[in-house]
DNA sequence: AAATGTAGCAACCGCTGGTCC
DNA sequence: AGGACCAGCGGTTGCTACATT
């Protein structure tokens, strides 16, 4: 941990103030002050919180401490396997959007998830991708690529490859989210894969020209640039998932559709969406898609 | 027992985007 | 329009604890 002493930058008034700010580990007394202030007054402007609570910390530091450590609704302790599964799943969908992942894991913070990912899951996935050669060359290259894409989604552009099918991993019939403990043999099903293989030329987001050589730059548009060209049409699908029961039913049919032909053209406009050039992920109603994830039947957030 | 390596994690840093004036 | 301020985010750092040699 960082030393509590300040770093002593003081070039101007602001910096003079800054130089008085404590840094490093929080003492129990500081925690008490912040905690009782927050419980008494609630969250306001963080720099006010710092000042009014009598803390020689910057607002930013207070905010971080509160969010990552003091918040009463935080769930402490090790991640359950279900949480691991969820993290892996959501990471495959969202990339390194830790805050969004955290928002879907009650009681967990983005920092916690990020640390967990970087220290544990990433290594595990890396190991698994190395230790599980596939029986034939093409399979192994796909698996390897999948693995690399998976674990390397620290660059969110790669993670994006999974974003192209936000529904599949959890809801797909016969498809399971790989348990972190089973990853050596189970990768997330190749999302967007067609019957013939990896990101088929006809409807994958990669189109027909993707070069799967792993030492080449894999192309994937940045998440922000993904868009739903036919958003309105797609909303038709997504909106039907306004409650998660409907969501499950409807996504189930989507997935079944996918499994049969890996074409989703029956959902009007959907196929176009995969290939749209102007896709903006913000227009994906991921919130709707993931809302109420805590009520997924297989998830026991209390369990540990 | 001491030295060294490594994993886990708290906290900081720098950046971005939103809001207000 | 643009500058100041703030919240929030993701990446990174560096310390502690534990494992290994």
C-alpha cells in the first residue's frame, strides 16, 4: 500500500492544499469519520464531504474509500463460483467496463472485480488456453483465438467480439457459461459463430475478410462504434424483455434460432445489426438485457 | 531462518464527460 | 464558446502476506 505521507507537490495554492491532503492507507479513525458522516448526511459533493467530515483527504479519495470499502451494502469475501461465472460472462459482453459489470453484481465494486479479473481469472483463462489443445488443427486455432480474445479483452476491442451476441452465453439452449473452475475444457461458445466455424463470413461482425492469424491485429470495432442501425426494429426484440421472464422466453427463441441456422434474419433487422457500420453500443439496450440479472434462476447471490 | 518470488488488493493517477457559470 | 469544477472510470502502482527455495 502507498505510504500515508503526501507526495508533497505544492506548486500553487491548489497544490498547497493538495499537499496537506493525506494519501495512502486509511486509518480506522478516518474510516469512522467518513462512515459516520456519510450515514448522517448522505452523499453530496465529495470535496464537501472531505471537508465537512474533518478529513484531510481529497474528495476523490473519500469517494473511492466509500465506494470500495465503507459502503454498507458491500459484500465482502471471496467471489463465489457463480459470481466468477457472471464476471466472465459479463466481461465477454462488456469488456473492461468494470463499473458496468459491478453494477450487475450486487455488493461488488468495480475495483474488486477488476482486481479479481486481473489477478485470478485472467491467469486461469490463460493457463487453460495453453493446457487444452484441441484434437485438430483448425479447432485448436479457433480455441486459441477464442481464448486469446477472451483473456485479452483487457483491450476492450477484442472483448467486443462477444458483444455481438449479448444474449447467448447465459440463455442459449444447451450452452453454459463456463465455470471458472472448468475453464480448461470449456470456453464460451464462440459467439456469432455460424455452423461452419468461427465468425462465419456471411453474418459475423467480421464479415468475410477476417484473418484469423493470431499475430495479426484482429479487427473489431470499438464498442462505442458498434451500433444498432435498425435500433428501432431491434428494440422490438429487446423491449419484449422488459421483464425477465419474457426476456428469457424471447431470448430463448432467439438463441434457438441461432442454434438452428445461426441466422437471425427472422428477427427483423437483426442481421443487419451485426453488420451495421455505425453501431453504437450505447444504443444497445444492455441495461434491459442485463437488468435483474440477480433473479436469474441459477444465480444465488447469497450463496457462499 | 533468511532470501526471494508471487498473488492479492487498496489506493492513486490520468483521463473523459457532464454541468454550471 | 470555453473554462472551472466535479464525478466517474479504467489502468497502474506498490505494499502486504503468503509461498517457495
